C-alpha cells in the first residue's frame, strides 16, 4: 500500500507541474480535439486514477464549477485493462447526459471493488475472482435496472482487447456502436474483456447486443497497453465525429501511465531456478505490457515531433 501511495504522489506532482505549464493555462479552452488515454497496469492503474482525481479537482478550481468532471474537458477517452475500466467509469452516462462518476468516486469504487475481487483464497482464487469481478462490473454499469452499453456514454470511448478467435486486437468503440448494434456491447462485458489478464482472470467470450459479433477476449494490454496510438488513429480517421481534424497538430493528447514495473527477483540475470518455477508468468506479462507502452510512447512522440507541446505523457 505504501508503494502505491508513493507512486500516486510522484505521478500527481508530475501531472500538476506539466499540466500547469502546458495545458491548464488556457489550453483546455482550445478548439483542438482533446484525448485522454489511460494505460493498463493491473492494480497499478489505481495510482494513475488518483492523479486524475487531483486533475479533476484542479479543473473545478480553475473553472469555478464544482460539478465539473474529467469528461467535460476531453473529447475522447481511451483505456486498457484496469485503465479501461476507469475510462469507462468516467464517461458512463449517469442520466441527463452527465457522467455517472466523478473521478474520486470512480477511483474509490474501483479500488474497493478490486480489493474484494482479488482477496487471496488459496487454490481456487482465480475462478472465484472472475465471478466476483463479473458481479462487481455488472453492479457498476447498471442504471435503473438496465445494463449500460457502449452507446451509453457522455463522450466517445475506446477500449481494446485481444481476440483469441481472430488472433488480432479488437477495439470496442462508441463510434462503431453508434453505427451498428453489431458493434454495441454491454459495458461491463467490455471491461471484463479488456481486463482479462492471463494468470489473474480467465478469457471471456462476449457478444454484441444483437448477437451478430462475438469475440473470445483476453487483456488488451498484451498488444495495446498504451492505447494512445489507437486513439490518435481513431480521431484522425473519424471524419464524422471530428471533421476539422487534419493532423496531429489539431490534437491535444494526455497519456497517463501507471509508473514503472516493479523489479522482479530475477532482475540482473539472477536465479534461473526462479524463471523455471511457477512464478514467472506474471512478471513476463508485466514486462510485455510495459514494453508495449514504451514503444507506443516513442511512436507517438515521433508523430508529435513538430507539435511536442500537444502531447503530454505522464509515467
């Protein structure tokens, strides 16, 4: 817990200093399309969530609006894994076109829910964790007795997973859902899909609301842990929703990471016995996800090379 709190303080300080200099001083009143992306990272995503809580508080102070929400200041929100769950929570429509959750409520609800979902219970923990996670997500994304879908968001949302059936990434998108019920999925299932991390939660099969599209999903972080590239590509090619966008110069991108991966006991070429044991799979997944995020950061940095002040990566 202490490590998570320290990571939260580091991210929070960084996000405030950079946003104060480059974004909050009038930039959020810009006519550029504003994109928020939240990395996957398992429980580490809660630290990124705490940074967003402070960001929302600052936005309220600067705007003078006590009811301001993160979703009011961004045009697209994307997230992967637990970051995808958080993204879905802050854009879910709570009625009247207003977000269901303030950032602080979303992070608190998610932290408490995950603490219950992943409490240790011995050999059968994973199966029980999956059922508890399903129940938690259903409760979060139900309004007036109805399961929310991708269409029930106050802002466009993008959430990736990896489809075992097609052997390719699959990106859940409100834009696609708005065009066809064949691409509209219940939000709780979307979140279950993107967070199905190998070793912690099993794969999940899900169907669109009309039953015409299906996938067998595992964690989107395996291929798209940092969803920034997918979000930028989506906006650049979505002329229906963003007709004025011609290039990255028309975008403002805030990408929030989850901090560095904790070094494993095998770091520095240590014990081969450790790698041969049954404890290697989780750090391998973390290494893959962290590598994916760093690679995307480099690609996006190159894409914004002539517009560096339009891209902010907090890690």
